[in-house]
């Protein structure tokens, strides 16, 4: 029973790491999209500062 609980706890930790990795991936993609949108707007736009 002790080994089963240890394996269950170990699997839970692995699942949390996967969740954090997925969250980091989503945040990174959002930041990259924002930077790309700004770069495209500056390249196409008139580059005026307000």
C-alpha cells in the first residue's frame, strides 16, 4: 500500500509539471503574437509616435 501511495504522489507531481509547462507555452505564444502584431503594425504603418 505504501508503494502505491508513493507512485500515486509521484504521478501527481508529474501531471502538475505538465500543466505548468502547458501554461508557460500558452503565455509564451500570446506574448509572441503581441510582439508580432506590434512589429507588423510598425512596418506597415506610418511609424508616428503619439
